[in-house]
């Protein structure tokens, strides 16, 4: 059994090699080049108050005490995603991005929309000793997987179900005055039979930019291998809609007309 401190250090060593996700100095644990003479120096992991807060967050949300993440993803550089067995912690470097994402997820939660990832918990502290901005959400299964190359295994009728579910998610977000800002299949996952929208890092005000539907359709079209002319034409037509309600009603009508069931 690892002690609390050993577990904290292990998390730092495994996940937080990049400075700044918690505090500037809590992550000095990896071999890296020293600025002055370019030699590799062994740094020692530090157990800081920010690490302690991260451990508390894990403890509160796991229901099983302290556990290590299954995997850690750091794709965009400004966030670090720690995927646990049934929840996910997203650590933000930037407080402004954290505030925006937290606000969108909080409003979405209150609206009761089932097609937007649900926020379970959050923490945001920044003072001389502590710097941590983190959001805990439910876990989903991303629909796009990367095993060597980018893979997507969705049948055409499932794509229509996706348009339906994500159309409802976008309608909720748009009514709140936001756009998702990066509405591609990379930011859509599954929970049971539902398709769920996540990743609001690029969210913006709807009056400034509104191209979620165009993005969504383009991303799906790009990923659809087999599609006939009729479907292509229809998707071309709906991709021009700005209004998510109009998009949604067109999807429903098309599915009814051509007996697409999901
Ligand atoms: N709730 C979640 N459940 C499971 N995996 C997730 C979840 N959130 C993020 N991920 C994984 O982490 C990756 C990056 O997270 P994301 O929120 O899309 O940030 P960004 O694309 O800005 O780096 C996703 O592509 C996905 O593989
Ligand atoms: Mg993403």
C-alpha cells in the first residue's frame, strides 16, 4: 500500500511533468536539461499544498480513496486530462479558460441536458502557495480513437443519431449564449446509447461566432466512408444552418422520410 505522500509523488511523476499545472515548483521530478550548461539533472518531486488539494479531489470523487489515473492526456497544451475508472479530472493552466469552461458546464448541468458531459466537482485556488484549477466530469468513451491512425466506427444510422443528440446539446449551449467552438467528432463521446458533447475550451459568445453545425457536419462527412449522393446533398444542405432547432427538425424529418432508425 502506498502512503498518501508516495501516491502524491507518484501522481506528480507520472502525470505532471509539465511545469505549471499545479504550481511552478511542485513538478521538479523528471530528468531534464539544466538551463545553464545543458546537462541532465535529476530533480526531486515536491509534495506541495496544490498536490494535496489534487489528492483530496481524487479521494472525494473516486469513492475508493486515493487511486491512480488509468491514463493522462495532454493534447492541447493548456489542459491536462487525468482519466480515472469512472470520472475524469481536467487541470487547467489558465484561470480564464477554467472560468469559462466551468461556467458553460455549470449552466448546462442546470439546464438538465443529457447530451452534454456533466460536471461533478471543481476546485479553483490561486494564491502565493497554491495554484490549481480543475474540473471533474463524468467519464465517457470518445468515439474517435487513435491506434496508430485515427479510427471511427460508426454506421450511417448512428451518425444520424449523433446529429440528433448533439443537435440538442448545441441548442442548449446556444440558448445559453455560447458556441462550443470546436464541434468535431473528436469532442464527442458515448455514455451508454447517448452521444455526449465535451471539451468547451474553445467556447465563445454566439454573437461573435456561430459555426458549430457547419463544423459538426463537415467533421462527420469527412469521417463517413459510405454515403450516397442523396445523403451527401442533404448534409450539404443542413450544414448551412446556424440555428440548431432548424437543424434538429431537418434531421428528424429526414430520418422519418427514409426510415432511419436508431
Ligand atoms: N470526460 C471524458 N471521458 C473520457 N475521456 C476524456 C474525457 N474528457 C477528455 N477525455 C480525453 O482527453 C482528450 C483531451 O481532452 P479534451 O477535453 O478534448 O481537451 P483538448 O482537446 O482541448 O486537449 C480527449 O480527446 C479524450 O480522449
Ligand atoms: Mg478536444
